[in-house]
C-alpha cells in the first residue's frame, strides 16, 4: 500500500507466513521468560538463541 493506508484484515493478498513466524517467536519469548522466572538462565539463553529475523538473517545477541 503505497498511499500509507493499512490493508484490510480480510484482504486475500495478505500472506500469513510472517504472522505465523511472529506467533512462533512470541511463543519462544514466552518460554524463555518462563525459564528466567524459574531461574534457568542457560535454558532461557538457549531458547532466545533460536530467535532469528528471517528478512535480515540476524540473530538475537547479548548487548553485554
């Protein structure tokens, strides 16, 4: 949409692949948060390492 408007939700041209990837990433983030809450920091880091940005092929990295 070049004019700055949003596509209608019922637009058949919308690809659900990106939405499904975001839902999967959200589930991974929630699982990592649960591991942090239980004190399993290594498990949380392992879960977060699976998150990737498909568009740029970038991975989540520690800022430290």
